[in-house]
């Protein structure tokens, strides 16, 4: 792969060969800027069949870290299709960064933890990687991260086949499965301003079915779903199925392209 630094176009493009564990890169996802104890880092997650490779973009000569997703070397076929970086920075009492990976058809979310190990001598990295799995209970169709922070980070995972919205606490691996009236295949998260006297943002999500022809959508109050379960979900009838979704979250708009109208 070729790395180009658009912040300094005077630097030449740099070719980097990553180790192959039997697959070829299918996508690259970039992290926010993280403040490790050894300095600030922007990371790239390179997705390949059965594994994810982590590259330090600020020290491109450092050794890449390949994280296999399969517990065995053969008989496994996992295609990573979605990556979410927790924007929380490492701290002295929680010296790690979390990366969440969803693979097509997998019944678990893969959590890659990068633990801050302090200054390192190149080409070594100032962090080490470990892998754990967060159970969903069914194939994960989509996921969204909200409430970032120590003890507050949650994953909302759509399990369309079981018609559940699964809320995962990554710090404890505990899950809550909330039944949904539609088989949710896409989550569009958004944040509302605090409702006085509270100063906390209100985490919300629009839940959609783009595969089974449902003619309604759900609004989820993610901040309340763990305590009120199904009461935190509100049904909104469309009169048509949804074939495409165009979120403009910063403008507070989601454009839904309808399919065939019912009736």
C-alpha cells in the first residue's frame, strides 16, 4: 500500500508492505488522534479476510501489528466490514485504546485493545494489541458507539435475524437484548442537546430495516434503553419500505429513499 501525507505534500509518497496472513486488503479506516504517553498517534486499521492490521501513520517505519480474528488457522472465513474507534484517549488509570470490528455474518463483535506500553525504540510500537470478543447472540448487521469514556462507553448492535437491539458494555462484556418491532439492519446515531437541568448530551439513534421491507422505523433513546428497555423505543410509520438512507447528521436531517408503498 502507498501512504501519502496531505498535511505535508513536500514529503514523498511512501510504499509500505504489510504482512499477508492469507488475505488482501479490502478497506482502510483511520482513527482520531490519540494521545499516547509516547506522543500523539493517528492509526490506520487495514481490513483483510480474517484479520485486521494496525499501522502507526505518524511513525510509518514502525512494525505493523496484525490481529487475527479467527481462533484457528484454517476453516475460518471472516470478512471485517465495519470498524469503530473509541475516541477516548489513554489515561493513567485506563491506559488503552479500544477498536471495535464487525465481521460479515459473525455473531460477535471483535474488540481490539491497544494498551499503552510507554516509549519504545523503533521499529517497535508504544502499544501492544490484544483481542477479545463481545457476544451479540445473532449475526450483527450494524453497530454504533456512544457514551465514550471510562465506564460509559456502550455499543449498540443491530441483530436483525433475532430482531434485537443489543446494548454491550465493553468494560464488562455484559449485554442487554431489547426486542425490536422490525429487523433492524442499520443504525443512524445522533446526539441531542442536554435537557435542563441535566448537562449530559442525549444519545439517540434512528433504527431502520433496509432488507425485509418494513414500513416503519424506530427512534431509540440510547441513554434510557438500559433501564427502560422497550419503552425507550418509539415506532414511526412511513407507509413505505426504505431502500436507501442518506444521513446528514450534522444538519439534523436523514433522507430516506422509499421503496414500494404498501396498500
